[in-house]
C-alpha cells in the first residue's frame, strides 16, 4: 500500500496534465508508469533478425535505494543449454510441438546486448544470473550494478544496443516463412515487488511479469509488410531503400509485441464501450479469407460481455492477429494485441473460444497484472473460468464449444477433461516452473482452477461470484495482486451478501467491511462502473454450506491437493416390521448411504426420490467418511442423487453420484454424463487435431 500511495504522489508531480490520451479512453494516467521505453528497431526479414537501440527510463517508486538492476532477456531461452530448452525436451513442454524430439537448430534464438550504459553512471557491466535453478548456461536474466545508487523518487535512464535472432516459430515467438512475431524481444527490467527484485528465469511453463509503462516504438521493415502491434499506430513513413518505418505508442501497458507479414488482410470494426470507442483491427492470413469478420464478431461479443460483468476495456485499440498456418504463434496474449487460431471446422466455436480466451487475458494478465511466474493460476486459471461463463452467455450453456444438431459440448467440458487428467499432483498455487511436469501445470493451472472456481460459484451463488469478480477487477487493475488479495475479495463480497461467515481475512483495519476500490488511481475511481447483473434464468440455488467460512474450501481446493469424490454407496428399501403379523405392506423402511471416497470435505446436497413420485432434499456436512439417511414412509426410495443441481464441478466422478433401485431405470444424469463424457473426449480430440 505504501508503494502504491508513493507511486500516485510521484505520478501526480512528475506527469503533465492533459486533456486526453491517444492510447486510452482515459483523461488521466491509469497506472503507475514505472518505465518509459523508446526503441528504434530495424528488422531483417531475410535473416529473421533485428537490430535496435533502446532508451529505458526507470522511475524509482519503490521507496528504497536501488543498487542493482536485473533485466529479462527472454529470447535467450531458445539458446541450446537454456533452462527453457532443457525443461521443454526433458520434462515435457506445452509451448513447443517438438517437445521430446531432437531440438531443431532452426528453433534456436537469442538476444545479444552489445552495449549498456546509464546517464550519470557510465558504461555498465552486464553479468548473467540464474536465481531459480543456478543454471550457469541460462542467460535469460542479466544484472547490472550501479556505481551510484538510485535514491527513492529518482529516475535512471539506460541506453542499450541489442541484436535479436528469432527462432523458427516456438512458444508464440519467431518466424514461419515470411511471417514474424516479436514477443518478449527487448531487454526489460524485473519488478521490484514486496521489497525485492522479482526477475525469474524463463522456463518451459512460465510466462511473464513486468511493470506498467509507456512505449514509443519504431519498426523499420520492407514496405510490403503489414504490421500489427501493441498500442496505437502513430506513423507510417516510406524510406528510400524499399523499406518503411512504422511507429506505435502505448501507455498503461506492461509489454509491447508486434507481428508482421506481407499476407495479412485487414478487417476493422468498432466497439463502443462506456469509456469510449475501441477500434478492433483484425489481421487475417490470406489463406483464411473469411476469418476476418468471424474474429471481429467474436472480439466484439467478448468485449461487450466482459464490460457487462467485470468492467470496461479502457484502451482505444485491440489488434487480433491470425498467424501463419502451421506456426506455433496462435493463442497468445499481449497488451492490446492477441493472436488467434482459425479452426478447420465450422461446427466448433474454436476460433471464438481462442479469441475470447486471449481477450480475457487483457483483464487477468494485462490490467490485473499478476505475477505469472509465481501465481499463474490468477491469470490462466481465472481466465479459463471466465471463458467458460462468457462463452456460455454468448453461444449457449451446452453448445459453447461444439454445436451440432445431434451433439453438443460446453467449453467447461474441455476444462473438466483437463482437470480429471491430474486432479491431485500439485496445488494450483505452486510456482509455474515447479510443477511436476508441463502436463500437470496445464491440467491444474487451467483445468482444476476453472473447476474449483465454478464450484465456488455454486457455493456462494452465481450473482455473488460475479460481483466479487467485478470488485476484484476494479480494485486491482493496474496493480500486482496476490492469491490472498483475490481470496479476501471473494470472502469480502460473500460475507456482505450473506453467503459466507466473517473471518479475520474479511476485516479491514477498523473491523468493518469495505467494497470501495482500493489501491487504484483517481482515474480508475472515476471510470464508468457497470450496474450489477440480474440473476441468470435457471441459476440453481447456492450449495449447502453457503454462509459458512470459505477458508476450508480455499485450503483444500487452492492450497491443497485433496480430491473431491462423494458417492451413493447403497440404497435399501423393504417393508417395515415385516416379521410381525398384520403389518401393512404399504409401510417401508428405506436407507440411503453416502460415502466420502476422497479427502476433500465439502457439504453435500442429496436428493431422494420415492415410488409415489415425491422427493426431498437432505444436507450433510460431508465430514465423516459415510452417512446413512433412514426413511419410514409409505413409499420406497427408488433413486438418490448427490449434487442434484450439478454445481460441484470438482467432483472427480459423476458416475457414482446417483443410484436407482428400479431394475430397468438408469438415472437420467448418469446417462447424460456418459453422453457428455463421450462428447468431451471427441471435443478434446478435435482440439488436438486442429
């Protein structure tokens, strides 16, 4: 909090007032602009390389004196003995299709700094460090020591000359034929966070973390190339040698990426947000002539739904890049720029899902700038959860991924397949490079997180969950929140709405609960806030246990590895007192036994149906290993079902949730689950194929 207050004061003193911005729909700065970048790059499309000069000004808003500066050099992750390369091919990789094969020389890449100096400091010596694994051959982090310490409130300007050699497309970076993607292509300082520098190495399962900044970027390349980039275009100047120089400006963003190809076809459209108009620019590959309007419609629909539920998109532009076919560039997010994935089948919403997913990262990675090295689930997992809900709202609850006359599948079905692949290998809070392997990272960070948040939605209610997500976004956008920031926001809203009991984490320093946005600049407080949504028709009531503390759920689902699995263990029905004479055969004694087969404890809702058509619901705290319910009434129990509203997505086995005593009657849900599971597998196969 102290750093944020200092940041706001320094920004107010250092930044000029202006009537508006060319990059955002805000009249005042949205973020603490810790870094100012000016980069002039010349791209060699023949040799797939780049030479650039970078001027980087860092504003010391930390409140501490700084004597060292670490820099990310992500492209060195593609050197032969880098940790990224080793982890990808010996531990499995999720961002390289050649994982576990011999590493192709074409996929090698690097960034070389030939000179670095700083005003008032002179030339500086750069040395590589490996804070995560000690790999001396990993050159993805380099550090300089300052001859003269940088005092709090001061600024330092670095001058850097560097050369990039791009790899054949890998990890959403590099080239494919005449297509080029520049992601993580320039030296970038780490983040001074919680009293120390946070600058991790680049790993096979990690993404990125950076401070908010302004960018002035110049790219010189052949004049027949069309460019898409972060920020807004500010110039396009022809040069005498058959090249051109395009310029871009970005502000209140944490990174800058670009894509270039002579084969792009441009489609443009507009979305009118509550903060102002947003230009959507789609760069579709020429081999996908009909993709432009499809991407545009998906982006507009996603933008509308996110604004209604979570908050407005404040930037003036969103660029959607449809990359070169057969490249490994599709499905990636950068500030105000995303890469899509054109599906081969019209009956899936794959193109729409990828577009929505990557746009969602503008919120949970771009603006709510979580540390993707240490808290990947706060970006990827939350984004997977919101993807499921947004896709359902736009394309239908049961048809959000697969939509055929004879078959359908939801976006959440795919997340559940992921979750079931590795439900207990690692906690979701594990640092991204410390998971057992890449498969566990993906299954848990994406799949399990989506399932646990969907289950949490069932516990506290869909409207309360949506309100909590809205508060979380509005409170923490343009900051770097942690796991506890997110969980305490959920608790806070749930307590306010009577969906959970108060815990220590719910209280502010004066013992009261507040829902006012905190840790934000005044411009955020003045931004338009959408009205709360009305209840979704057909939303089931909250689970049993709503109103209790959520900490038990968090400890198991987020910090732990317990598996949730409750089962109907048995049903028995027979005449009451059958051994006595003159006993009425219409009186029956029935029992239903539930068993907890996993270690995860969650309150259980049980629905029991009787032979006379009546039904009732029971609640159980789920703590013991088993529970038997006994009924004395004039009708037999014919079936019983756990979680009749189908809200406990964390349940490992849906098949054992119901049982019937009728000889030829299979519970409807069991049959539906079998059908849905088959479709999930088909959908997963389709995903791998395309």
